[in-house]
């Protein structure tokens, strides 16, 4: 499939590609060698991500003491 760059540096994606990502509005764009990579990205509100992490920590039963011990362990490995 071909996609043409316009004079305004825009690229229209082929219909078949867009259909495969119909629920995606944003893409992370990067270069790998001589390729342009588009990775689907889900945008979430700032607060919801942190709350999601906190919920997961609670569900796993991780305590503040566990976190402190993990930090201490990680810092001791760098010596």
C-alpha cells in the first residue's frame, strides 16, 4: 500500500489500515532505521493513571513497608 505526503506534510493512511485501528485516535510516531513507525496510544487523564496503580498495589497486598524495603534493596545493588 502506498501513502502520499502532501505539500503540508500530511499523510493519509489507506482505508484498510484505518479499519484495523478504528478505535485509535492518537499514534506515537518514531523512526527505526529507514522506517516510520506508528504505535497506537491511549490517552488517559493524569489522575486516573496514578489511581489505577494505587488500586493494583492494594489488590496485590503491597504495603508501604514492602515499598521501602524494595527501594533499599535496589539502592544497595548499585554499590
